[in-house]
């Protein structure tokens, strides 16, 4: 096997594994964390990284053909919109009167 091809396949595998890891962390955080603020935090950061690494693996797999370019554009779109959407959700929750969870709070 050509060393360049082996390096590309290795990078694809690493990107997919990192994408799966961060997506799993995000899913676990959304299920386990106590309030909307903590859930929005984990969803905006870990989910963005999970989708980013997965889309990077897609771009590496298909190359710079039309689909690879579209996946890179989608990657930038997700990097901009995920944190913005999480901020909007947290701000709406705050304006609605949701109080952040604190230590000793029984709303767990």
C-alpha cells in the first residue's frame, strides 16, 4: 500500500473515531445534565466537534470533488450555527424565567 494512501486512510479513521467520541459525549451530556443551560453547553460544543470531525472524514474520503467541497461548506455552516442556536436557546430559557441549577438543588 502506498504510504500516502495509508496516511489518508489513517486520518479518515481517526476523524471518524473522534467524531463518534464527541457525539457520544454530547449525547451523554444532554441526557445526564440537570438543566437547559448545561445541556445547551454540551450540545453546542461537543456536538459541533463530533459533526466537524465526521464531516472532515467525509471530505477526506470523497476528495475535492463536488461532494467533498459541499461537506467542507457544511462543516463551516455547522461551526457557525450550532453555537449560535445554543446561545439563542439558553437566552430564551433565561428570559422565560428558568433558573440555572445549583448545588443542592432538588430539580435533578
